[in-house]
C-alpha cells in the first residue's frame, strides 16, 4: 500500500468518525427536541384544560348573578358544562364554585364567592324610634342559629329606641318573603334568643346606651331580634343601587309632590292613591300629611292588594289613623338638603297637628297616631330625626310584598384565587 492510499484511508476514517459523532449529536438533539415538543404539547393541553375550567368558574358565577341565588342558578350549570365540555360545575357547602375539565387533560379549579344579601329587618331605622302602645312583629330572617332555627330580625336600629308599652316581636316568620338568604329552609321558626316578648314585663324602656341593662341580649327583656347596627345604611340594600344614582332610581317611580292640604282632591293620601293606579312604585317629594289615610284604605281591591313601594323624600310625615298597606314604605331624608334639627314650624302647618302637637319635638320627622301595617316592611332612613308611632302595630312582614328585586350581591371572595 503506497503512501497516497494510506493517506486516503486515514482521511476516510476520520471523516467517517466525524460523521458518526455528528450523527450521535443529531440523534441526541432530536431526542431533546422531541422531548421539548412533547412537553410543549402537554403544556398546551394543560393550559387548554386550565382555561376551560376557568371558563366554568366564570360561567357559574354569571349564572348565579343572573339568578340571584345559588339554588336558582344550579339548574343552569348543565349549560356551562355542555358549552365548555366540562365534567362538572357546581357550588359546595362552603360557597366554592368548582369547575372540572377532564377531556384529554385534567384540571379542577375552585374559587369562593361571597353572597351579600339585603339588610334584614322588618323595621329599619336610622332615626331615633319611639314606640307607644302594643306592637306585634313577624320578622325578617338573617341567618341560621346554632340550634338550626332562624336568627330573626324584627327591628334594626342605629341609635335609640324608646318603648312605652308592649313589644312582641319575632313571632315565627310569615309569608313568601320569610327567608332572606339563599339555602335557608322555609317554614322554620325563630330561635328563642331571637324572640322578644315584653308582655312578660311591665314598664317602659330606653335602649340607647351600650351600658344599658335594656340592651338586646340572649336572655334579657329585649332579645337578639332587636339589632343595634350603628353603621348600617339601608339605601343600596333596598333600591339595589348607590345613593349617587338616586335620580336614575326615581325614573322608575311615579313622582309626585307632597301635600299638607286637607282639601279632598289635594290630600296627600289622595294623590298617592291616584299615583298607584299608574305605577306600583310612587315617590313623594316634600312634606306629606296623610291625615286619616282614608284614600289609602279605600284604594280599589286590585291596587290595594298589589305589592307596592311608597317613598317619601325630604319631608315630614303625619298620620292620625291606622292603615294597611301591601308593600314597603321608605322614608328618606338627606339632612344636608332637609335639616332636621328644628322642624316645629313645619309641624305647625300640618292639618294633623291638632291631634299630634303634644308629640312634636324639634327633630320629629314622622308622627303616626295609628299604625302603618306595611307587609313589605318600613324603613326610616332619616338620620338625626325622631320617628314616633302611637297606637301600636301588627306587622306581618313578607319580603315578597316588595316589588323591588331582592338585592343579593354576588362577588368573588378576595384571596380565594389570584387577584390581579
């Protein structure tokens, strides 16, 4: 073998070895590439599963918002499962929405929702409240007690209640509106610690100080169905919107001016009864003397029994007789627009003043010489004022008698999921 042949074989050998090494590197590279491709495909599938499951959360949340309750939305969860090809969408007992995807890849997501229901209370008062006479209240329901009976709320107040007479509150809830919150079983009864009955006692009470022995307690004269809530604001709970949207809210009402006249066709109760023939929601602006509420009591059967809302804004209210009202009454005063510190001059020109003058105080905003038996509840959103009711009341509260929708706000629980 000559020198040239040896040189050629050496070159061929080296080239072959280099090609083999290159091939080995290529094979190793392809293996890594295949691994990366497979990993990428798995990641894509995982993200698809994640976003499908997340879509289930949003779909379930939207269904609950639309229905206003979990139980009302649950039948529609099947639509979420079908449209997003999910294995399951449901809400557990701790209010976690669970969304499961198991097609190709598997993923389960859960996030907690918060249900902020309407403020409970058959009577709600931000003003001082004075009750003279005998009062029987069938209450609203706020929660379930440890004994599996209701936590009932007859009166929610922010300042002072003076009671001169008998208060029997929180007899078992009545009517279609006896349950305030989702998942509460209907037909239950109030827990004993949420049933006030002052018929067992004699005297008068002034519930105004945190150190008072008359403060609501589990076993005192006044039970836990009387709720002192210094910070509560009933407006958004009642109307379903913020105070800043007041003018837009009023667009849904028949708005009329209040009246202090005792002329037949100008009486405030007459104007209100006519307005209710046009709309089941009436808004009165200014002072309103209902006199003996004769026209409210004489409304035709159709309108009398139809659930209604009566709002009286920035005005004092007087009445000297009993009236039964199917619906809710909301007394609204903005102390900046309508100062309540000295109102005696306004009461002097009310026709009913001849009967109620001895009960008028500087900050009186509502004086009722009979009772306003409002089946949908009554709200005194009149901070700084004094609301006085004489003659007693028999209030069988029924939330279903308020034509405004129940305001159950559904929100995500902060921290139960990523919050960007």
